[in-house]
């Protein structure tokens, strides 16, 4: 039995799995501690990965060498690309997954890694060395494990308290115990804590749903996936999702039950997610709405269990049942279990560095919902970065910090560390000021070289990436140097309602027009058709999409890249770590307090702290002699 490790990861949710895998693959000996080895990477809420901005994060995890995208593709039962009616900067992939298959994929992957060990138990305290650095953990069984770094990824389990109506009980997930002791211990050593709330909807028996009274949400005409690896694909039976609508009777029943809702009777005081509200919050917040859309989504390829997305609730069981049954398609539906809310402890992320290491206790890292985020994707991204940086710290290497113009993961971590949270944080495309640079289609271009440098990108992945980049560059050059004739393209332009041309031009020029596509041009330009047939057939759609976006949006991309370069110049202006901000009278009082507490490393970081004004930044620039 081994008791000494390089790194201990506490919790085997999405953050813990990515952290443990990354650190172990990089060469650290890792112990993953979880209360239930049968619930590894459990999808506690909706069994889906991706969505607006979240899909971009998952593709970034994949490009860096993480595993979430691969597990998703292998367990996918429905793939959709969201926002296709809008510009490519907000196109977002999403997969409905088989809950059990996703967890099995993760467990198989983790158990295949030689340097990764497991222990089924609950961590009650972190051990410290004589210098106050994290040096191990103590479990509820009284077992001590030593380590050079500890990563906390406890999700909603720390001091978890669940609610359904006026009924309250301790737990981290339905039918699973809460974790006690660790939150109090970390609070006692100066790590600031708070309480947040989240919830989950009712689960239904699909055999009792009137599917003919629900509106089908058809599968995408073209199949898609998350991983950039072409040989990773789904093999499970694909299933459709459905939508239904609440009605005025649904709302009446919910309103009458608000007196017993823990959200409105004073029972819950914690902060809930603004962008994923309960059904009772929707009714109260939008009293003018006569209906709200709900999604009926399968929990797996073969199970009858369904998830009622949009009906998250902590109302009493009987109120949930009566309200749900006012919807015609659900009038006879049987519940597997009702919805409930859960309160849990989180840690103030402004006490972390961008490496996700604690500023209060070196060697201690935090990732996932314990940092105040919500969502599997945000958690997995933090876990990946925490695992990478914990390994690099014990190897004496500089941490990996992704920039805001480099990745949504960089935006996520920078927002947490520099701004903190006053509600559960959820990523949106609107949070990224350089989202035309951070598209889901180019995550491999942005981050695979970074993953290679870190050491997580396999030779196979790197070879495929280099091959794709070569194809894209050659394709771009072909379009820039090959001409069309009016006779070839005018018929096609007429079909699109686009003005005809009177003289030859470059294919790249005509492709910049709205509505014109490479495949459309290939149908009238024989040379282009012949060229496409020579490109790698297994990745042709991916390559064509990359080329089209680069040409059509070149002006926007160049402008954002220029703005990003300006930000990078500010990031290179470093601030001394021991700077006495309180003595700088020219700064506003709020700026002095915030800068003293946050200790930004650069002018760029200082500019993103709420309460630090442009005039305060000018003072800092003058101080640096700029």
C-alpha cells in the first residue's frame, strides 16, 4: 500500500478527473480520492456537454490534450451545433450523452494510467508542513496520505445541504453524503468561504410520456463531434430530444406553492445561478410570460429515464407533480425522482493565482464548483489547468497561464481570479472580448502547440494537427492564386441573388461575398472541384470550414488580433509584488484597497479589477515611468 504521492486530487468529478489524468500523464504519481468510485465523472445534472461558450471550452480542453471531448464523443446520443444562424464566433457544439457510458469512459481512461492510484473515502482535512504548505490529507477513516501538492475539486459536497419544500437533509448529491470538516478547516487558516446554491429538475419515466403531444427536436442533418482526433466518434444509438410548454395553469400551481418554496420562505439564503433559474424563479421574475419552454432529454441510449430541462425546482414534491401534469404531454408521466436544491461551500477565487494555486497556502490548488463556477465544462477546464500546474510546480517549472485572447479557459480563470464571483459563474460568449479569435473551429490552431509544449499532446495528435494546418495553408494559397471566369460563376451568383461579375478574379475574392461557399463554387468551377477531391477526405468538412471562416471574416479577425496585441503589451508591463499601493495618494481609495488585496502581476491585470478606473491605471503607468 502506497501512502506518499506527488499530487493528491480530492474529488472525482469533471475537475478532479481532468486534474488527476493530466498530472499523471505528465509524470507525477497521483492519488485520486473520491467517496464513490462508481460515480466517477458523474453528470449530476443534465447529461449533456457543451452549449453556448461551453462547447468552445470543451474543444479547447481537447486541443490541450484533455479527455472530456473524447469521453463525450464516445458516449454521445445526439450532437447539435448551436447558433448556426449567427456568425461563426458564437457557433457552439453540444452533445446529449449517455450518463453511464460517459462515466465508464472516464473510469476506463483513468484506470489505464499507471501513475494514477485511487482511494474511496472522504477527505476531512489538509495536512501542512512547517512552512504552511499543503503536504497531504487526512480521510474520514483516519488514513493519512502525504503529497507535495493537493488539488481540491469537491464540487457541491462540502457541507452540502439539500432542500425540497420545507424538508432539508445533508448531502452532496441525491442519496450521497456531504463532506464535513474540510471547509471549516480551510476557513480557519484564512481561506475565505461562502455559500452557493444550485438545483436540478425532476427525472421522468419516458414510457409514461405522451410523445405525440411533444414537439420533436430533430438531429442535425450533418453529424458532428468535439474531439479533433478523426478516429474518435460515437457508436451509441442516436436519440431525439423533445420540447413542451408550460401554461397558465402550471404557473398558477407554482405560485400557490411558493409559500413552501425554500427559495421564497427564507429557508435558502445562498446565491443561486442567474442563468439557470428554477421554474419558480422564472414564474416570479417573468410574471407576464404565459409559457416557458421545457426540453425532454434522454439520459442514455437505451434507458427510459428522461431529464426535464428547464424545470429545475426545490418546491415540495406534490407541487412539482401537480404543476408538471398540467402539461398535456406529461399529464400521466411518472417521476423517477423530483427536483431538489442544494447549498454548498465554495472558496473565494480571488485568493488564487492564475495557476489556480492558493495565495494563502502554497501547494494547495482549487478547481471546479469550489471556485464558484457552475457547469461540467468550466470545472473540467479548471481541473486540467490545476493538474498541469501542480505537476509543473513540483518540477520547478513556470505555471501555464492562458491569455484572454488565447482561450475561453483564459477568460474563465482570469474572470475568477481578478473579479471574483457574486453568483455561480457560467461562461458565455459575451464574456470574451476576442470571441472572433476564440472560435470552436480553431481551438486546435490556438492550443495544440501549447499542449505539445506542456507534454500532453500525443505524437498522433500533433501529426494530425500539422497535417491539417498544412492542408489549410495550401488551400488558402490555392484560393488566393486561382482565378474564376464570369461564365463559370455568374449562374451560381444569380441563384444566390448576388450581383454578376464582368471580369475574372481570384476565388478568395468571390468567396468573401455573403452566401458564397467553397462547395457552391466547386459545383461550377471544375478546377476547384478537382482540388477538393485531393484533400484528406476524412477531414475535408473541417478544413473547408476553417478556410471559409478565415477568408470571409478576415477583416474582423485582423482587427481583434490588433486589439489583442495591445492588451499583450500592457500584460508585459509588470507590477512589483511588494508595491505599497496604500501609500500612493493619487490612487482612489477603492483602487488602493483592491490593488492591495488582489496584488495584480501586470498593468493588464490591474485594469480588469472592478473598482480600478482608467485614471488609476494612468497613475500606475506614470509610476512605472510609462
